[in-house]
């Protein structure tokens, strides 16, 4: 088509890849480049914002496409892993249960998180507890929790007209300024403060980005690069103007700059162009998000919040009561915190002081079940899901760019629904979603090159395979030809064993469709049964399936 004609023109000597500066943008360009049959040299344009100055900088620093081969390999691996898991599992479950049951590598675990949370809530049994409370005029003190009311009532009855201070301690504490926003933390904050869905936040940010008013939105970094430290003060002045606030007296630029913590893109902040923007001309959602980002910039460059915590213990009628007070020494970054935090200082007290007891009463409470997931708390759960090694570049379920879409996909499919309760909107699995989770097989991923303390292979999330691809020298994979040939087949181990090899160029997916048996790989044997799924990363070596089981094997 048009692109092919442009790329193959005789007067075109090289091609610049200006697709989205990320993993998926790299994949899109490489696929187009391959489909057009182009063989001309390529360069990579990597943008952090759409400002003219940033575009000029990026154009003067074009990089060879080979520098991003590992990023492409990770994107291709993710694409094929999605195909293997989603297509195979959807086929298996749909045929087994005679209805369309769409599953996916990220969608299904996310649905499982929601379903498990609802099961925890449904199975929660609240336990009552009781405390005795003394009212001492300027403050109140509370006893430990009692499991039955009689004990608390006895403490109240035994309380006389006076109590004695038995211990007083003070300790200076501090709370460092928060980091800048990445996409997920901004989506969570916008959901908590403004009630926006993750997709709404992403859409507003994309519009701001295209208007050159904020930096690249799909980032998982919360820091700026070291080379941006000189421009932090100008950024702070810009942020103060957006918020209509005075800038901080001291700007600690070094605490928001750390190149080691920046991956593809730096933190999400307003651009310098936003200083000249008429905020009232922006849609309300975009304006609110721009202010959130600006306020976070002001907080992030401030000194720590410091306070003096006083802990007091008192004895009355043989029962120990306690109370804590807080005296702010330096508000630090919390001067830009929208939440009002009152000083709760105590009067000056010393050990041995006697205080009059004005009244005493029993307070009753009960333990609370886990909270329903909101969009913000689900994003946090997705971000921190799984036992991912510290050295992995990408963690959790999905990426900042895809998590909003995953939630919307679950809603559109009728697997979850939004329910408004009080001030929050909760995400609740529907009956269909809960039923799908109940029939999903456990998807186990084994890396036979990494063993745990017990000497056995460690179970990993599929995303770990992507990080292995990203961090190791790239191997040329001819995925397209394999898939075009339909390289998947069903093996029957009833009359012996099926043996094969997951070599350095092959990923293997196994779905047990009937019977039971054993899977052996890397010297480790795992019992398998109908419905079990396995993914063997490239280089897992020889493996065998034995027993009376039928297995669908897909090799890519």
C-alpha cells in the first residue's frame, strides 16, 4: 500500500522508526518493515514528549535500530506468549464447556484476583473486640483490646478518679517526599481523588501528550534522568504556576533524578509548554490531571515531613492505657498535600504525674473484611502480582500501558461490573466471571535453569520469560513461518511416552486435554492431569510426557 510505496522509493535511502517509543511501538514498526519487504537501513527516533525542543533533540540523536533488538525480541515474545495462552486456553475451555470462554495471559489472572477477593470477603467471619476508654480532658487514653465485653466492663468499673503516668517517650520521625508519578500511580490517584477510571485517565493523558502539555504517559518510571537535574527548578516554577501556588523555598532536585531507576521513559510530568497554556480552555478532566501532576512535582522536590511522636502509658485500676500525640516540627512536602492533617500534640507529661479521670466507657468494635477492589487498588494489585525476581525489568500483570485496557475488557465481556458504594466504585466479578475462574486450570510456568532453595525448578509468571528475552543476547526467531505451518499437534502417551526438546529457539506450550500422567523436564517430574497447562521457556531442554494422558503441544 502507501507505506510500502514510500519505503521502497528509489530516492529513499533509509527509514526512521518514529513509532511509539516503547515495546509495542517497536513491534509495530518491525512487523510493518518485514511485511513491506524493505531492506533499507533503519534508525530509531525516541521521544519523551511532543515538544518541539524534545523532537529536535531526538532527531539529532537518532540511534541504530539494532540498539533496540532486545526490546523487539521481548515484544515478539509477549505477542506469541499471548497467542499461545489465549488461543489454546480459549479453545480448550470453550470446547470443554460448550460455550465461548475467552481467556488470556493477563485477563484471566486479573479476573482471578477479583474473584479471590470476593471469596475472601464472603468467607470472612467478623470478630468483636472491646476496649476501655478513659476521658482525661484534653485527650483520651485506650486500653488493649479485650475479646469479651465483661473484661472491658471490669476495667471501666475498676477505674478510679485518678490515673498515673507510668511511661513517657518521645521520638522524632520523618516521611520522605513521594516520588513523581508513573502512569499506574497517577491512575490510582485519579481514581481515588477524582473517581476517574484507569482508561479515562489514560485517554486524558494521551490528549495532553498530543497537545504537548505532558510527557510520555505510558511510563513505568517515577524518576527523571540525571541529565535533567539542571532543568528541575524551571519545572518546579512551571508546576507552581499551574497550581496557583508559591514554589518551595528550597528545591531538592537530586531526589527526583536517578537514571538507574528510569527504564524506557522518565516520570510523568507537565512539559514547559504547559506554563503558557490557558487552563480554562482545557476540558475539565485534562485540567484536573495536569494539576495532579504539577502538585506531585512540588511535593517531590520538598524536604521530608518531620514530626515529634510522644507515646504515653497510664495505669488506672491496675489496667494499662496508652495514647500517642504528634507535634509537627517541619511540614516539609505536606504543605502541598490536599488532605488536612491536624496537629494532635499532648500536654507536657512526666512519669509519676497524676491525672483526673473525667469518665470511662467501653468501646465496641469488630474486625473488618478485606475491602472490595476499586480501580485504584486493583491497579496496585496487578502491578505487584507474582513472585518476580528483583532483577526483572518488568513485573506484575500487564504493563502500565495495558492495565486500563484489561479492566475495560473484563467489564465489556461481562466478567466484572462496576458498583457504586458510598464514595467508592468497586469492581465486582459477575456470576459468569466467577464461574470462569472456577474452571480455569492452574497455569504453571517453570524455568528449569533457575532452582529454588529446595533444589527444584521455580514456578514463574510468564512475564519472567519476557524479561529473560530482554536481558539475554537476542536469538533470531522465525515465528511467522512456524505459526503459518500450524506447528501444533496432539500426542497420546497411552502407549508409552512422548519425547521432545525445547531448544534455544523454541518455546513449548502443553495443554493436557484428557487423562493424567507425568511431565519430566530438567530432571524434575511433575504430575499432570486434564486441564493442566505448562509453558516451557526456550532452552528448557529435553522433556517427556508419560502416562495415560492426551496432550496438545504447541511449539513456537
